C-alpha cells in the first residue's frame, strides 16, 4: 500500500431503472472528487439501476458501456473506482463489483452471498470466489452488502493480503445499526481499512439511510455519511495499519490448526 491514499465513498439516491440519470450523478461526483485529489472512490451496490428486477436482464446489457465510461473517467482523473453493476453473462446476470484502476478494469468480484430475503437469489447468480486485486494504490479486496454478515470472507481477503476492503452496499432501514457494527467488526478483526458506500433515500418500496463509512484498522470512524446524498472523504495512512498490526498481532497469533 502506498504511504497515504485519499479515499472517498459516494452515496446518492439511486433512480430505479434509470441508468442515464444514475450515470450522470456519478460523473458529477467523480469530477468534484477529482478536483480534490481523490485517489480511491467506492460507489454503491447496483448503482446504475438499483434492483429493478423486472428489467434486470435488459438493464444489464448497458453495463459494458458503463464500464467503458468508468475506464475513461478513471484514466482522466487518475483514480481507482469500485462499484457494483449488473453483469450480463450469457443467460445469467451477476451482481459484480468492478475495480477500475486508472483506465482499465483490473479485477471484478461477483457477489457470493445473495440476499434471499429480498429475492436476489431468484434473479441473480452467485459468484464462486473471493477477489483481492493488486492496484496502483495497494491490495484491495471487495465485498458487497450482505457479504458483511459472513466474516469468513473478510478474513479470506485479509489472508490474501488485502490492505483495503471496498464495500458497495444497498443496505436499507431499519438495519442501520447492523451496517455500522458489521463494518466496524470487519475492520477491527482484520486490522485494515474499510471504505463502504451505501445508497440513501427512497428507492422503489425501500428507504435507505446512507451512513457510508470509511474506517481505520482499529475500527475508528474516519468519515461517515448522513441520510442525504454526499461524498465522504478520508486519508488512509499505511503506517497506522502497520503499527497497529505490530502492536496487537492478532493475525500472527491466530490458531488455524485448532479452528
């Protein structure tokens, strides 16, 4: 990981099924963040369309052009961008987080844990592997929303060398306390940085509370969003992670031979 990373999480109200409106919003946010020298930006889950299940196959066909636009913006602004989109793959559609590094997709992660309560498993296909990517900023692992409830995934990313976990989310009310607690737990137990972007406001029949978070390796809150659309920003310092891991060497003291 480079010595410092200027990170941001963007939260906004997703216009259900309106790719053009959502893309315009993201373009605007990225342009503003670029002026402030932001290097890493995390966007919400399924940010181009939301979970518009009735149109999902059709909406997924626009994802390749959206990814091309992210590549262009990433190159222009010298940014690393992470966000999840509906990925078309033959007859299947995946909830996929794309990681774009200064002009190119360098990694993608298909959501492992589909949220059956909201019918994700009936409209989307699940991924089958954890993903950590070497980027110009450091090693970044990816989780998507409901994945947070499965600590094994975050630990796998950590053991594969992740220094930052990017978490696109679409986490609704009233479970905001779970969002905050789970994110802090993943940061604390793995002693790394977490950058999590939620959406906010009403989307379809649900209401989303925002609450995007940037967390340090002690679980400390470096930046936090409220209910409204915004971009939260913080500087991630590699030395803070390295010194904390040396001070309390949880990862070294693990006993995988016993569990």
